[in-house]
DNA sequence: ATTGACTTTTACGTTAAGGTCAATAGAATG
DNA sequence: CATTCTATTGACCTTAACGTAAAAGTCAAT
């Protein structure tokens, strides 16, 4: 017997609002069952929510996230669609590699800032 | 004699609009000189624009980008501000490390999708 | 002198991703 | 059964980061 989650259980677990989960349902990303009017989420929905949040953190739009979820769920049967998909995947990978580099560069910059601040702190600490 | 850039030179170089550059000026991120009413950007402005775009790619807001630029430009003199800054830097680094992990996971997932698609392609290619 | 390319300011418009609020409905607990 | 949570639907609201359009100035080239 699969465990079902209420909406507030999930909002607490993931630190998001009920509005957000209903929004994701409206967008067709999750498909909770209903007991009466109340939503009950499955493990699969919970897993999708994790994917959504991960995509969100790296700046994907809902449309892009949906695209990835669908691509995973059912690879297209038609040749043209498959080639299109491969092209999109390649684009995304290039984009993500650029982002990785941007993140590394920014972390390096933050480390410089940190050292500047620590140096100033030491000066002030000594002087006061 | 330092080379100065017109606004369209920069829009072409960076693939952004004039509106965007004026917006960044309104936000106090760049400070082009004026010849008459026309803006002329320095190397330093050009460099800042690169930083803005990098920050933008990894999902920083303009406010966050400004914060980093200012922190770099002039580390605060007061102790409380310095400690606050160190705290913020640590937060950002944690956030960026999470993003790195998210990106790596997503790239791995894209690779799975790619393989699925290539497999399907091979099947179709053989069958047709 | 006119065209064309480029620039300026002002100001309203747009989009994504939810926030917020009101009215209503079930569900659970004393 | 009355109360008290918690959920739902529907509607309008919000914010960031620009887009877009209008009206007008600048400057070189034709």
C-alpha cells in the first residue's frame, strides 16, 4: 500500500507553499489524486517535485522543466522529433557547462572578497 | 588614451539591448561618461557588464550582483558590516555549491535522455 | 537638404512564478 | 453537534528585468 502525501506535508518537507504546488498541478507537472476535493500526492509526484525544485535552482523555467520531464517520461517515436530532442539536449548541456564555469569563477571571486574582508578584520581587530 | 565604447558597440558585443544597458545604468551598475547626451563606456564599464552577465546566467538578481560588485570595490570599514559581509559570502558559496551539484545531476540526467533517444534512433534507422 | 543610422528621454506594457485574499467545503476533535 | 483546522477554488495582485513605442536630437554621407 503506497503512502500518500497531503499537500501540507509536502509544503513542509520542501519549504514551498500550497499555492506553488497547485500551480505545478495547473501546469501539468504533477497529477495528485483526489479524495473528495483534497489532493493526495504519490511518491512519483514527490519525486517530480524534487526535480522541479532542482531545475528551479539552476534557473530553468517551468516550460524547460516540463520539457525535460516529458522527454524522460516518453521519448518521442518520430524521427524528426528525436533529432530535435537531441539538438535541444546538446544545447542544454552547453548552457549548463557554461553555468558551471560561471559558478566556479564566481566562487573564486567570492573567495577573494572573503580574504579582503578577513584582512580588514585583522587590521581592525589589532588596532582597536 | 583609453578606448571608449558606444552603446551599440557593446550591445553587439554582448548580445544585449540598449534598453538593458540603460537599465544597468539606472541601477547604478555602470557609469558611462557623456559626450553631449551620448553615453560613452569605459573598459571598466565593459568589465562590469561581463560580470553582470555572468551573474545573470547563474540566476543572481540585480540586487545581488550589485552587492558583489560593491563588496569587491570597497570592503566596508566597520566591523559589524565586515562580519555581515562574511556571513553573506558564506551563504552565497553554499548556494553556489548546491547549484553546482544540481547542474551535475541535471547533466547526468540529460545524458540518460540522450542515450534513450539514440537507442530509439538506431531502432528506427534499422527498421526503416 | 534629406536620408539613414544611431541616440536620447519618458512612459506604459509584458512575462514568469507565484502571493494574497475571500468565500466555501470537508474533516477531525472535544 | 459545534468548533476548529485544513483544503479548495477563483480572482486579482506583485516583482524583477527588461520590451516597446513615441517623439525628438545628432551626425555623416549622399
